[in-house]
């Protein structure tokens, strides 16, 4: 260091290094994403990577498995041609939209209908095979690996369906303009597009991302609000978790404008407040929106110590509605039972017998390109014992008459 | 002491950028730097209950985690690279010219040069310019404060030579 020039050069290099280290920072949004990952992982560190990889399928955690577990087995059925094979539903006219309508999903229900006919609607595709589930289990129940083998199905319940038609809802795929308008109403400013999103937006204390319909697994157009570190907790003395979620949604004018029931998962941090969406089926009542596994979904607010960390819900879109002929309850039951495993003369292991004893009308999303549909379906369920565990088996079959569905 | 511990969120906010810059100088690429930084803070988050300020400063604690995570990364990458070369029987791929052009931006290029220094020199430069004292640098590198100073100055000269040679 005796050479003055060398000393000056080293000092200059040090200043450059100071500047370089001072200005080298991660990309915008990384801080919020990582913070969310950490908060979501607190109760389940082993699932950290899954949390980010499932970034926009929303984080849905499964509680740990206790010894006396009740497991859920979902056997969801591909309904293509099932009802047709059972020889039912052939008598109705083709293109059976007898009522048409237009409603906005922001309205509670599709009440005011206009004329319209969607023609043959696409046939929903459900998961075919056993999967585990937990969200509809009793609080003490836990998930285990789904029952892997074949089952024999019987129907022991009562299912008197008094309706012969049900509404099918159709919406046009939202555009970037739609996403921008939604974001603008929230006061968020566009930052980027791409990566599968219609837009990524920034507000003062959160990042907003808006996504269109996902084809596989089917998922509705949705928004995702990721709170930044400056997002304050919701302060309300004596408030329940649902109260806090309600307040947060009200603050951002995001309250559900559709029918719902609330389910709260407080088994881990963050607590998940789920607004399970319902469609009103005239003559039947409320029918839940379910995914391909039969899980109810809608809007979700995740709270960590009273602080909203994530909110995700369906992007409001305008929809039309039309009345479609549906299969009878007996035909639906037959279609469900058709998914019994074929009888075997000498099976290697005993095939469990499953008594399906519950049935309900539900709605499922059926993506179909520029327009997608919420279609009615029947969901049958029943519990059974196998391998010292209790499983819940669900079978979904399309409700729309086969003559009015595209093959 | 528990009462002396800052809220984790405050520490996260204060150190995220510095840890990222440190890691970035070690690995030379932003994607790897993000992955490692994420791992650093997740490890820190889970270990925070065991962190005691009487034993170390938050900076030294976090940079120790960062250093370990970076070394783990190099070990894993070394295994992957060796395996890949064995399978493909090919030498290491050359840098993408477009990527190289991007890296010519002055500070990025300088950080890249830091990443090319020998391990201990690289760490001395990175830790020092991440705001640690020579005492803390020495603590992390397992040497005295004076030895850390000497190591740093040798690293600085080495970096200057590389920079002059390549016109950074």
C-alpha cells in the first residue's frame, strides 16, 4: 500500500463495491413473496416449497395425521357417456335451453334471466381415482393417503329430486382490460403482465395478481392479494376470525356478492377463512360450487395473527344463464353406481363395500375456451372402513342430460 | 435474551437486501441468489426461537446462516455438475453471450468478478461490504480481526487486478 496511486485505486474500488452491494437487491415482489412463504410455512415447514410452487392454486394445507385418523377417499368419476350408457335421458329435445338469462356474478343469484341458448354444453371431467381430502372432515378428522384399491358401491340413501331442469351459467373469458378495471377499482397500479396472469398490480400495502380461467385442473378466473409487510393487522376487539376477514373484505370492497357459507380452518397458521360459494338452483335451493375433487371453494382470506396475508377469490365476471334438462335422481344414482369395480371371482384382497347414502346437487366449472360454464352435477358420498381407517368416498356425475351435452 | 430480540419482521426487512447482495456476490446469478436467500430466511425463521443476542449480533447470526446456505448450494451444485458432465461427457457450457452483455452493467460485472475470487477472499469482500465489522468477518471465517483485515486487503488487490485486466 506504499504506492499512493495504488491506495487511491483501492479506495475507488472500495467505493464501487459499496455502491454495488448497496444497489444489488432482489427483484420487486420477491420480499413479499418470501414473507408470505415464511408465514404460510410456520406450522408446516416441510411444505415450504410446495407453497410457492402452488403459488396461484392457493395454499391449501392438509393437517398432520393422528393415529385414529379418519381419511377421505375421493373417487370422482368421469361422467362422459355414463348416463347415456344407463339408457336414460334420451327423451328430451336436443338443445334444451328452455330458459335463458343474464346475470352478473356480483348479483347474489342469477335471478333476472334473459333469453339464451348455449346449445350443447361441454361435459365436465372429474378426477378419476382415489384422492385424500380433509377440508370437509369433522374438526377431529384427519386426512390419510386415499384408499388405493377398488370398491363396491351401493346406494342406501334417499334422494328425491323434484326438479327436472337446472341452470347452467356461462361467462366469457376475462380480458386484460377486465383485470385492469378490477385492479383500478381497488386502487392498484399495473406493474407487469405474463407468467400466466392477466396482470400483476401494486397497491400501497399489497400486490394483486389476476388470473384467467385455468383449464387443468379447472379453476375460475381469480384474483390474489398478497399483503406486503406494511399491511396492518385488522384491529377489532373481540372479533372472530370471520369478523376479521369480513372487515378486511369490506375495507377493500371485496365482500362476496353471491350466496355462501363460511368454513374456518384454524388447524395451522395462517388461519383460513373460506367463503364457500353457492349457486341458487330454482326449486332445489343452494348448491355448492365444488372442484374436481368435490371440495367446496369460493373466496379465501388467510389471517396470521389478525393480519391478512393472502386473499383469493373469483374475479367478478358477467354471466348468462340458461335452463337445461337434467337427469332424474334414479338415473343419477345408477350412473354413480356404475363406477363400482367389476366383480371378481377371487380377488387377492377383499374389496370394500361402500354405502353411498348422501347426494346433493353441486356446481362445477367446465372450462371451454373463450366461454366457460358452471354446470350442475350430482355428488354422492358415503363413508367406509378399510385398513382400520375411515374413508369418505365421493362420486361426481354430470347432471345435465346427455342429449344436451357435447360428447 | 428473549426480550432483546428484535421482531423477526424488522430483521427480515432490514437484512433481506443485504443478505441477497451477499449471496449474489457469492453465486453470481440472480436466480440462485433468490433461492438461497429464501432458504436463508426460512432457516432463520424456524431457528429464531433459539437465537440469543447475548451470543451474537443479528447480522452475524444471519450472515452465518447465509454463508452455510451458500456453501450447501456450492456442494450440491458441484455434485450436480459432476454428475451432468459424467452423463453428457461434455465440458461446462459457455456463458450465453446475451447474458454476458447484460452483465456488463458496471455493478453487476463487478459482483460477478467478486464471485470469481477464491472462496475466502470472496467471502471477506462480500461480508465486509455487506456491513459487517472486521471482528464479525473474522468470527464468521474463523480467524482473528487482524487476519480478516489482511485477507480483505489481499482480496481487494486481487479484485483490482481482475477488474483492470478485464476492463471492469
